[in-house]
């Protein structure tokens, strides 16, 4: 079945090449599908061999263990990369870059999703974690989600209240998200561009964008901000080997060079323990952690 895949199949592929943190051991079997049929073949192979399947996009919200990932890793960035505009809706494949989609929509005087500007994600990754900001979440704009079941059949899901929650989407178990429909709003290009510039300027001023990172590590607890709690514990700028709790934004952990997943996890443990001890608040990871 792997031989029927027209995309790329690699063995023992270092996942540090495919994460924004530049950290991670090797995937046993690494598949970059060319189309939906390739995804089907990969899922059927994994089911026949009883192998686990992990799906990744751009690797921007992902920490991979130093010993790598067993089974099959499907990388959808570069696959399912088309966006089709129909009136004030867009049909976007899971591999479409969120930032590219926002730019392409703006060129057609379509906006409404400017709150998602600067989030480094593919559409699939953004859906899986309900990416967004306090101004709005991708789930607010979704009219339909498309996915493949483990047996290769197609499914369509029309979200209802509660389908998208804080940093999460209730996808069917084992399903691979392959795309969605988003509702847009007609706006003048100049207004969209002004909004985008202001949001990117704020991100640049407050986040360590020049360093390898995984974005915000922790979900904000109810009625508070994770970065504030971590900073109040005196951990801003705390280093362990090549890993650092960012001195610019305490909810970022950056790789200053040579950091391992173990270093990142140790800093996460430290932050979790200190915040629990000082404030009685249990921090929950926003990032996805896979592998050994």
C-alpha cells in the first residue's frame, strides 16, 4: 500500500526538520501525501499493520519527543493546498497556510478573519486547536469541516454550539481533517490591510518571533493570563541548556540552539509546579506533544 502512494514516503525521517522548534527525533514512517488518495493508502496501511498514525501540519504548535514517533506520521503541509472562493465563502484544504489564505482573501476584498493574522498554522492545524485570539477563533467562521475516517470514507461535519471550544475541536476519533468552509465578510482592501499591519506590529513588539519557538505553551486559565502567572513566579528568562522561557513573553519557550525536547519539558514542569505552588492554578498545555 505504501508503494501506491504518489507523494513522498521516508523512513527514519528526523522531525526536527518539520517543527518550528527544530526539535524532535525520527518518525518511523514519514508520509507527505500528494492527495486524498495518498492519505487513504497511508491510513489503510497503518490499519493493516496496526500502527498508530500522527497527523502534523506546519509543526508550529508541536513538540516531538527526542526518541521520535513510532508508526506513521502524515504531514499535510504541502498537500491539500488549494483554496477556492465562492462568493463570501472559501473552501480551503487542510494544507493551506492560514496567513496565505488571509492574504488571498484580502486581494478579493474578503476579510472578517483578521483576528487570525500572524498565527503560524495550516488550516488543518488551526482547526484541530481552534486557533485564534481573544478577538475571535477560527471556529467562529467555520460552516463545514471535511475529514477522512480511518477506513478511508469521506465525512462532512457541520459545527453546532460546543463543537469548537477553547483551543480544541471535537473531531471524530481517528479522523484526518482534510479541509473546511469558512464564512468571510466583504471589506475594502485598504481596511483589511490596515488591520493586518496593526496586528502584526503588536505581535512583533510582544512575541519572540525571531527565535525558534512553539508559540504559546500554556492555555490561559479562566480570568487570567498564563504569561502573567509565569512572570510573577520569576521564571521569565529562565534557561536550561539551549531552552529558555522567553524574556520577551513568558508563555513562550524558545530554542536558543541545541535545546532538546527534554529541556523544553523540564521548563514546562518547572513553570507548572511554580504556578501551582504560588497561585493554586493548574496550567494546561496549549501545545501538542507527541513521540517518546
